[in-house]
């Protein structure tokens, strides 16, 4: 073989090898690594049965613990002041994990508060998702580190972790002194400021938590902190003895591809199957798989009133909306009601069954949350808390536009085409 031919052959071999490795990389990062739940669950109990409570604790874990106080915070005007006040009150420790952290005025306020507490001697640990914090000015991270904040990026790209690059932490957790916790859907960005009055102020809900379940919230943070740093946070500073603080029975429920990615979807499926009267589902990114659609339809057929509230055209992920709307037909035909929130971007992740069981937190109703991301939801079994969540849902529903089956069938062909294209990306949405 001549020298030129050898060179061309070598280039071709290297190109083939590179393309093969790229294909392996894409497949292993985009394809799910675990078996999917494929079969519909039988209805064995209802939401107010002791068996349902035991299933949530024994089958999925952790145990539901009594004695908690869970306060509902609506939009940035209520959420950010409460979180910042908690940070500024810290005496011993702050643990903070979030997906979205962007530069802006609220990002500056959080950096200032966290840095001030670190300089005062409080142990401050911040875990930021690498993808979700790409819009964060590096100088803000440097400021925190200079003040003594231990700030780490989750799954920052590197040669040693390329297989994990599609696994993001989507959790939103703040725990102060091991006694006061916050969780919900809000990110640290100016888009969440205000009170959802117009398109510049996103609609979202967060929760302020006290009581024994805060220890579970701390454990969920520690799960990813150990994965990101290899270090364990423990002792009285992080896990103090917690007394009863209110009437709510609760559990902090989490999922991760590294530790059972199907568990979050299974929790939802169990609750849908147990529903007797009503299901009120608020979700920013509603792209259910076939099994979830069948389970929702089965609930509607046995007389459960099922309502789904999603964003309108003002959404930060157009492909998600197209994929979502493309799946509505069979559910609309089964009597499930759909509506789109009108005033602004709707970022809520809320789920209320029979006014008794509520699941709130970071989880979207899509494949990415169920199988690819690390997620965390606070599950609450309490009729009064459920009543409050239903009231919030009704207030949001009143600001939404209902979509009928006839309107859905009459949508233009251009929209149908976009829906078909978006559904091809279902595994990543």
C-alpha cells in the first residue's frame, strides 16, 4: 500500500472510530438505562385508606412522618423573601440545591445572603446543576467561594463522567440549621420575581416546611452532595432532634437514575389508581407516556374528575408544549379536562388527589423527570393541606382557557406537524 493510501486509510479509520464513539456517547446518554414500568397497576386501595399510606412508605419509602407544618408560598413576592429571611437567620448550617440559578438581581441577593452567613461562621453548602446554572455569572460563584461557601457544580462535564452528562439534578431544596426546609418549583432567576401579574413574572409555588420531615429533606440533599463531592455531612448541625411542628403527615420523596428512576412515576401511578373523586394536576411540562395516559383515562372512566392545567403559548420550551398537546386526544375523549394558564409562564408542579393526598416539588410530568433527572417531591397526607392546594388550583384554573375535544381536533395542520416532530423527542422531554 502506498504512503498516500495508508494515510487516507488511517484517516478513514480514525473518522469511523470517532463516529462510533460519538454514537455510543449519544445512545448511552439519551437512552434510559433502566427497564420501564409497562403494566397498569390494579386498584387495591383508596387515598384515605391505611393501605395507601403503607404503600407510599413501605413500597416506595421513606416512611410518612407526622407532626409537620407545611406553608404554601405563591410566586416570587412570597417565596423569595421567606427563603432569604431563613438564610439570614441561619446559626449553624445551610444546605442549598437548585437546578436554575441565573444572573440577575435575585441571584445577587442570594449570593450576598449566603456569603454573609459563611463569613459569620455558618457552614454553607451550595449544589448547583451545571446545565441549569450555565446562565450564572462565574463571578458570583467566585464571590461565594471567597466568602467560605462550599459551592459545587453537579455533573460538570469531564472525561471521567461523560456517561452522566444527561443526568441533571432538578431538585429544589433549601434546609437551614437542619430545622427549616423549602421545596417547590421556583428557580433562582428574575423570571420568578413578582406575583404573576404579567408575562415578565412567572407563576410558581414553593413550600416552607418545619417538623420531622425536614430531616428527610436534608437526607435528599446529602444524597447528591455525596455523589458530587464524596463527603458526608452529619452530626447535630445537620440532623438535630426535631419536634412536632404541625398537623401534616408528610414524606420527602426522591428519585434518581442512579437509585431507581422509576419510583417517582410509580408514586404518581399509585395515587392516580387510588383516586376516588378527583385529580387536579398542575404541570409546566406535561408529556405523559402511554402507561400514564391509560392510567389517567381509566380513572376518568370510573368516575374520577380529572383536570390538567398546563402553560399556554408563553412557555420557555415550545417543543414540550407541542409534544404535550399532541397526546391530548384520547384523554379529552375520555372526559379529562384540559386548560392552559393565560397570564404568564406557568411553572407549577402540583398534584392533588381527592383533596387528601398532595405531591408538590420539582417533578415535571414527563420522561425527563421520571427517568433522567434527579427529582424531589414533598408528599403530604392531610385534608386541610389538600383543601388549600385545591383552592390554589381553582384560582389558577379560573385564569386558564379550557381546551375542548372539538377544538383540539380542529387545530391546524401546521400545529399537528410540529406536534409529530416534537413527539420524536419524547424520550428527552
